[in-house]
C-alpha cells in the first residue's frame, strides 16, 4: 500500500499495514518510494500521511476513541 507524505509530497510504501489500521499506534514503518534504488525503512507519523488522492486517513485508524469523540457534533479535531 502506498500513501502520500504530507510534508514532502512523496509516496511512502507502508511496510507495516497492521500498524496503519491500529488506532493505538501513532507511527508506522515505511519507506519513501522515489528513484530507482530501494530506500531505507523509516518511521512515519500517521498524522503526516494521507491517501495519494488527497483524502485523510480514516479517523478509526488514528483515534482509538473515535466512537466517543464529539458524538453528534459532526466535528472532529485530531491534535498532534
């Protein structure tokens, strides 16, 4: 799976998809996907990643208490 790194705009290959889906983890292992050489693995904050289409990651991947957060308000803010 590939996501986009917000600060750099580069694609990141997700090496630990189970960490991506786990809302209790704030970071994942991945590597930048650029050039012809395979890049070294790095740790990325999930808050700095988004889908290549520009969509944010689902709230349930980022917040273990997403069902309890601001119920009924339609508003939600994630602090880093």
